[in-house]
C-alpha cells in the first residue's frame, strides 16, 4: 500500500526555500530611484555611519582580524558552509575545532555579521540622501578598510586584499 504524503515534498520545500531566498536578495539589491527633492539630508546619516565604524573598530581588533590568513581544514569547512548549516550542526563542528580555531571562528563570524548593517547604511545613504559622490567614496574607503580586515575566503585562506 502506498503512503499518502501531506504537504510538499522535500524537493518542493527546497525549491520554495531557494525562491524565497532569491526574492529577499533581489529586494535588497533593487535600486530605488528617489527624486532629488525627496532625498534626505546626509549629514545626520554620515554621523551615524561614522559612529558605526568607530563602534566596529572598538569591538574588533583590525590587527587581530588581519592575522587570520591560514585556515585549518576544519575551520575552512565551517566558515565556508556555516550559512547552510543548522545551529546544531554548527555547534557540533565547533566542538571539533582546536581552541584557537574556535576563537578565530567566533571573532571573524561576529565581525562579518556586524559589517552587514554598516554596508546597508552606506548603500542607503547613496540611494536615499543628498550625499555627494566624492563624500560617499570617502566613506566607502573607510568601510573597505574594515571589510578588508575581515577578509574573504579564497583558496582555503582568508584574503585581505
């Protein structure tokens, strides 16, 4: 006797999940054009942005982040895959790391997560305020300094270029 399945199959659930993630990414990246007369004053937001940069730098040692270059296989695997892992899987993977790798994972992951609102603010200022391109470029350079300290994983290493 065949089983009766209620609800979507695992494949359909995965497709729904991917579609929802795609829609969220598209919503985040769509450029919204605002009429020049409706743009907000950039100065308060510049002050807020710079406070976010200072807060990040007081919370994280850029020098310590820059020292993260070579990754053990276990740390690389966790950093590369943690986005797609459940909380339980991450906890299990962390238990298998060396103590220094646990510290590296925690610091880099938190720093990377804390860059998200900073880059969002920077992008919102560009799209929604009267900030000049030159001033925006100055602020973007400050953000890049932090982003480079966190780095990107490339060839099983953290690249800070």
